[in-house]
C-alpha cells in the first residue's frame, strides 16, 4: 500500500561528498582527513530529518537513472523518505555537492545541481495527481528564481504552508519572489538574512527583523554559536542561545533546524518551545549526533 505524505520537500536530492580535516586549514592546504559520501541536498536533508521526527515526507526532485541515482533512491527509502514523486531523466546525471570542512567549520563548497535546474517545472508535475495541498511544503533555494516565482503563484500550492530555505548565501537572492508574494516562513543564516535585507546586521534578531521589514511575514535566523532568532510581522521577536558543542560537522545543520522547528509546530508547540527545539537539534547535529 502506498503511503500518503504529510510534508512535501521540493528541491535538491543528491549525493554529498564531504571532506573533513580535524584541524584548521589554510587556502591550498593538503591535509589528512575523512571523506564521506552521504545522501544530501536541502530537500532530502530536511526530509530525512522529518522522518526521524515521525513524519512521512515525500521529495519532489530530479534524480538520474544512473547507478548513483538508484543508490540514492534506495538510501532515501531506507531512511523513511517517500520517493514516488521524483522526476527521472535518463539523459541527466544525478546531482552532487562537494564540501571541505575543517575544525572551524565550512571552508568551501560546490553544488552541482544542473539536473535539477534543467528539469525545471517538470519536478512539479506530480502535484497534478495530489489533492490541492494544504500541508507544509519545504522549498529549497537550489530551485531557480523563475521556478520559485512560479511556485509562489501556483494554484496547486496556494493553500500550502511554505517553509523556505535558501541552500546557501549565494542563492539567497533567489527567494525575492516569495518575499514579494508575502508567502512563506523563511529559515536563514545571518549572512543570508543580511543579503536579503540589503545591509549588515548586529545579530540574528536584527537580521530577522530586517527581512520582515522587507515584506516577509515570518523569519528565523541562525548565527552559528550565537543567539538564534525568530521575527514575525506584528509580533515580538524571540531569541534562544545554542548550547556549546564541539564542532564535528556543519553541512546540514540548517536543514535539521528547519525540520525540528516544523515538527514542533505541527505538534502545536508554542513559538518559544519550537525555537528551542530547533536550536538544540541543530547543535546536536553539529556535534555529530542525529536527533530525535
């Protein structure tokens, strides 16, 4: 029997190749470390985390019909993610993300999401087979600005609860159509928020409020080990201090934050408790633990 999803995650589903050195690295450094191949992409990362919170997420993405794609789908299914709504093209390879991390965090990363970008609106075709969606939809900034703009106006998603994450600072500006449409709850790091706000901000709270002032209804901002914040139009701004942890990984921390926050809200937790759960889940991820 086919399961019915309770959350749709639209965006990147790919392989992560993460190289991590246990020491600080300078540009051009060549040091010993560990390299891992993991299921990744913002949409899939969030879906996997949501599955751990007991939810039934489905990913809408583009995955190749190559061996990498077959392996990725099998691993996603093992982790509790529905893959019935994928777009697959034999002429396109499965996408890939490569990052280098050191003891201080992310050094550099390259996201090859060409197949997702070329697939374009085709990844939304499975929406035609679903009833008008009224549940949560996670939108990943790896989608093109044109597609994000189309999603903001898509009648199939007009009643959806949009949860939006830019994927990286370099893609933050792609979210402008959703801000202009005054749709969605945005999950940003401080740099991404500053890009959308168009100015530097003193902390996460100021950054979240600045994006709300641009037109967003609701914004959550993280700032590494510093205070995280949530700002809403017409309401008080909340903050929470992350616990101190030893950094074991950084890739995917924001995705865990979003998933934990959404899971809390679907359980009708108050705003402050939902923010606290998200901050703690993100910190646990950074320390090398998966929660719950």
